[in-house]
């Protein structure tokens, strides 16, 4: 007769085996491209055996994140922290980077769980609130007021999440801890930049951009697909589901987009064709929520090189990085600082989009980006004044 302890140990071993298999497959192929049957095969067990422990793939992903969080906290040594000893974002980022697959899996869940109906949504909300509490405590410990600390915390969390996305698209080119350290060193200068007055944009009802509007078959199909991607991602959205959402036949969808990948390309072209008159602003409140959600879900999903959108997304991000770096240089920011500033600006923009999807009432993305721009340009101006002053000194 098997002892209770033996049964428990067997169960724990089986769970760890399932998580190990899922971890490898999620990193290699992507979360949405991996099925429970794939995980069972990789773990060397049956599909029903997996279902004894995990009812859904989402449960496996959240369990993996919890396990990786524990490993990360052991590495950076602050599993038990208090308001008197608060780890810096850079220290936590180093711990996370030391855990293989942590960034890949966290980023998958980050985009995935923006949908309120996703099983991981409550967990991610809780994680965000805990990160906000830690961030506020860190900045308050360094002399910022509660309001100033909240502003700094909003920016550093957004920048951190965006940098993780960039790091997956540009391996070896994004130094997350260094960027976070640079931000935290600016604490004495955060107040002035974050407190700049900003003229609020007139509020209006969200409207679809022209690329997604219209009542013709193509526009209806593209809009329907984008809405489904926002909720379920690319892999779990079938051509039939798009047809049903658009109120059309599957044959009509295939006439517009012969393949699933062709439909994805139409949606992405529509999303990327959104143009604003100022590249520093997002104006998310002008769009239906699902437009931003589709962009973020697809972007996070496509961090895996095997995803059909990976190369296109990398090209778009690279173009944005170059454009912002050129703008910064044209306004007096020098080469290396312009590149680093552009990466931070892109990262904060992505992070603000994510934060807005989770808690739209707690963040004004354009106010955050305005503060970032003001600080980067202000630092460049200060540096230039110092150089000019030094050159004028008698030798």
C-alpha cells in the first residue's frame, strides 16, 4: 500500500515534471503555440495525467511564474523585505535575468493577461499592485514625497516591462539593470521633470482609425480579427471565429485573406498604420480599448522567434528606436545618450500601454511620456551648459 507521503512526493515530482516541460516549450515555441498535449508528450506522460494537476494551460503558466518568482527572490536575497530595506528595481532585475526563461514567461503572461477574462488577470493585477507598493517605498526612502514617489514608480515599472519586451526582440542589446540603475540615480532630479504642467487634451469618444473603420468586407474582417486577437491571441483565433465575429461566411474571409497568416498580416498592417502627429504621445483614450490590446497581445506573443510576426515586430520596434534617437539628437542629446534615451522612451511607451490596459484609471500615459521627454532633454541641456561653462574657464 502506498503511503500518503509517497503519494505526495510522487504528485510533487509529477507537477515539477509538467512545469519543466511547459517551461521549455513556452520559451521555445511560445505560450499560445503550445498545447496541453504537447506538454504531456514532452513530460513523457498522458494528457489525462496532466489534467489531474492542471485543468488549463493558463494554470500551468501562472504556476510557472510563481515558481520562477521564488527562484528570482532567492537570487537577489530580498525574499523578506520591509519598508526599511527595499530592493532597487535594478537588483530585482538582475535576479530575474539569472533565472532562465523568467523574462520570456513573464512577458508572455503580461500581454496574455491584459484580457480581464484571462485566468491570470487577477494574479497580474496583484503583482502590479505589489510592484507599485515596493516602488513607492523605494522612492520615498530616497526622499521623494508620496506623490512624487508614485510618479517615479509609474515610470520605472513601465520602463522595466517595456525593456523586457525589447530585450526579447534584441537579445544582448538591451541592458535592463543598467537602464534601471540610470533611472534610479536620477531620483533627485525626478521631481522637477515629473511636476511640469501639462495641458490636458480634450476628451472625446474613442473612434476607430481609418485602417480599421468602414463597413466593407475587408474592414469588417480585419476589425473582427483584431478584436479576437486582443482577447485570445493569434494562435487561438480561427478563421471560422473571425467569420462569426464579422457576421460573414468562412468563404468570405478566405476570399479576403486566403490563409491565417495572411489575415494576421492584414491586421498588423492596419494596426501599424496608426499615425499620430507627435511621435512622443500615445493618445490611447482616442481608441477603443481592443485596438491597443491587440497591439500589445500580438507584440508580447511574437517575442518568440518562431512566431510569424516576430521579424515584422522587430523591424517596427527598430524603426521606432532609430526615429526617436534621431529626434533626440536633433534636440541636442548626444549619440550614446540619444540611443539610451530612445530605448527608455520606447520601453516606457510600451509599459504605459500595458499599464493602461490593466488599470486605465490609474495612469495617464501621455503625461508620463511627457515627463520622460522633458527630463531627457533637460539633462542634455544641463550637460551642454556645463561643457560650455568649462570651455570658458581660463587655462
